C-alpha cells in the first residue's frame, strides 16, 4: 500500500497547500471563487473535451457499468435517506444527506487523479461516473426539494432542470467531445494541443481550489457528518464493488475505476445545492471537510485494492 500512498500523496498535498494558503489569508475567498470558476469553466472543461473527443462512445457507454453504478448508489442513497428519516429530519434534509452519501468529488479530484494513477483507459469510466452523478442525482435532489416545496412536479420545474444541465460546462464539454468523436475526424493538432495546455491547469488548479474552499468550511454536527462520511468513503465503494463484480460482472479494469471513483470524498457541488436551497449547508460542509481529510487513508486503501 505504501507505493500507492506515495502516488496519491502529491494530490492530497496540493489540497493541503490550498487549505493552508486560504487559512493564512494568503489566498482570499474571492481568489478561491475566481480560481474555482476558471477551473470549472475553462481548464476542467478543456480536459473533459479532450478526453471525450479522443474516445468512442463504446469506450464511455456500457450498460452493465451504468446499471452496476446506479444500483450501488441507489442502495446507499436509500440507506442514508432512511436513516435520516428515522432521525425525524425533514424529507428535504434527508435528500441532502443522501446526496452526501453518494456524490463524490469526481470532477475536481477524480478525473485528474484517477486518469493519472490508473492510466488513460480510465478516462471513459470516469466520464461515465461523472455524467451519472451530474445528470441523475443532481436531478433527483432538485426534484425532491422543489417538489416538496411546490406540492408536486410541474413543466416549469422540468424546464429549469433541462436548462441547468445545458448550462453545466462539464456536461457540455463531454457531450461536444463525444459528438466530435462520432464524426471520425481527428481533432486538429493545434486544437488538441490547446486543449492539452489549458486542461493541464485543471489538476493543480482543481486540487488547490478544493483545499482553499475547505478552509471556509466548519465542522458542526460531527456525529451526522461522520456517519455521512462513512457512507461515502466505505459503504458507497463497497456497494458499487458488490454490484459491479458480483451482480453485473463488469470488466475488471472498468470496475476498478468505478470503485475508486465511488471512494472519493463528498463533492463540493453538494454544498452549493444545499446552500442554494437553504437546506443543511453546515451539515454538508462538515461532511465535505471530514470525508476529504479521512479520504487520504481510505482512498489509498481502495486504490491499493483495485490496482493490486
């Protein structure tokens, strides 16, 4: 496991550097916001487009892979939701807690780290996991919370969801890249080089931004946050592994990438959603902080298992 730890440590060291810079106010909250925006709209989008444009649809889409990941996520989502309701919290809060249990930091941490550590063949499975997280589960939480507040679904709600997906640069960049790849035309070398140069900023920029954003997070409701971190870091990869290996017999390499992606800490976009809806943002904040800190150990263990 030590060789894997030595490989993952630089990624978490970059997160730590960002955290330190923000804690000592060398990097202000405004700077963090602008760096995050640069990574989200430019660097990460360029990286995703480049990956997708150099892959065929068959390298990304696999029905068994999708079914296995969805089943693993659904089991843990239902468990977290059920435990929350057993604690007598509202349906809206339960939906947010369930989101923490299954949505990992695939965009900012998973894509850069897993492709580097597991090789370029990991790009397709990682993109599939990211797409499912963004399209399926972001839609579910929005439907639950908005539906509870409006007393049901409406055409306007569906329209807002569709527009939101179309405005998400990660979804758009992956879709455009796959559309390009289906033409069979190679990406012009200058364009590919431009995307590689811009996308190269995604890894350090995203990791630094994760750390800097964590500096503003608080650790309240530790018992709940600890439970949600356990769901995300242990139960989620375990459920996905069982679904992929035992039930759906997913290809070994793709299953390894899926399990590693499921082991990632709680994603920052869950906090953005919680803040937007005004539902338990401090609980989500604590879950992100704790799961990211503990993931230094748990992600290393999972990576050692799937790569061993």
